[in-house]
């Protein structure tokens, strides 16, 4: 995760969503989506990530 610290907060949260979905889409929770949105991710960004 050290490399992620050089990325923007938006990208960090989108990558976190992608990693969660990769392991199990059922583990993705509303707070993950809310964190991405609060960092500036649009609905389209989140949809493309998943």
C-alpha cells in the first residue's frame, strides 16, 4: 500500500473499491462508496471501477 500514498485520495479510494470487488463484490459496503464520493469520485468513476 505504500505506492498508494503517492496517489490522490480519489484514486486511493477507487483502487480500494477495485481490490474489494476483485476479492468479493459482496464485501463492498456503502461506506466505501461514500468515501470515494467524498474524495471527488463521480458515479461514473465508481461504476467504471467496479
